[in-house]
């Protein structure tokens, strides 16, 4: 669930500089601005040692996208693909090779969604964030994927940890 914010920044130049920073990093601000604001908030809580962020270690490369200049937009992960991603995070090691058929089985088991196009869209969502990387094509429909655990956005990992703490 996302949260809409409206704030007043006393020094407008700070906001302009932040927008220019985001535009320089991604080539646009659509959907990326919110991700960078969220990351800035997380970074501040890490620095201050607040709550669950006390134990957080900032990785050297924070980017959730391998080459942000090459994408037209960022996929925001919705509820069911997030459940699917959490399952992969909890049950597969980094760089695990997973077939599309196995991914379909996981999606059906975790979300109850049985339509092939839905499965493709969930996999595409994670592929857009470079969490799943296609390895080779068996035929036109089925691929094997490499699960890149380190590319899961930090905000999602925090959600997964909170879910586990709440007994989920």
C-alpha cells in the first residue's frame, strides 16, 4: 500500500536539486522520484539508527536497476507479484536458476492465480527490476531465469522482514 505525501520544503532549491539528481540518474522523474524519496527516508532512518533500520547495512551499489538509462519506466510491484517475490526471497539463494514452469507453480501456490498471462506479467515485473534475469529460451513461451536476490529493492526487503516479525 503506497502513501501519498504532501510536504512544504522551506528551501525550494533543495527540491529542485533533488529533482535534477533523479532526472540525471534515471533520465526522467516519472515513478522514479517516489522511489528516490523513499530511499532518502530509509537512508535517514539508517543513519539515525531508528527501529528495524538499526541493523541495516547499506550495500555499496544501491541501484535496483542495472541500467536505469535504458528503461522507459519503472514497474511498481503490486500485491500479488510482491507475494511471489517474497516467496523467492525466503526460499531461493542468490543466483538460483528457476524454470518458468517452476515460477508458474509458485505463483499458483502463493497467489491462486492460474492464468498464463498473469504469470507472465508477474515474471515481467520482477524482470523489469532485474530480480529475474532470463537465461535462455527453450521455445517461444518458456525460459529459465536466474534469481538475483541482491537486486530486490531495500524497501521490499524491509516489508518482508516486517511481515516475518508480525508472524506472517
